[in-house]
């Protein structure tokens, strides 16, 4: 679910590849089933822990990038709204001066 919520397709693709990488890290037989029983327990845990850390680090990286993009977009939106209000105020002031000139 978290991977699916990543907004950039390249991020989703990279995360899916990283998640699936565990299948290439652990030895497989010709039927593509894991030979986990052939790997010592400590080594299994180490390999799986490194893989999980790798996945989580990349996910946190993408979440931080997403936050940065959202923050930048919010800043741009705030500036655009501020500019629009300023222009609206200037237009109203110009209209008020035009009315004063006609009545004055």
C-alpha cells in the first residue's frame, strides 16, 4: 500500500524491484523455491535484515523527497495566491481612482 502511494512511477518501480531483490539474494533451486534450510540461521537473519534495511532506507528517502516536493508546491501556491490578491487589490484601487476622476 505504501509503495502504491508513491506519486512518481520511477519511485514505485524502484521500490518494487528492491522488494523483489530478496528473491535474487537468497539461493534458489531450479523450481525457484528458496533453499533457506541450506543457509545457516544467523546468515539468513543477516541477509534478510540487510535487505529490509535497504528497503526501508529507500522508502524513507522517497518519503522525504515527496515531502520536499509538496513543501515546494505549497510555497509556490502561496506565492501565486499572494500575487493574485495583490493584483486584485491594485485593480480595485485603479477602478476606485477611475470613479473618483469621473465624479471629481
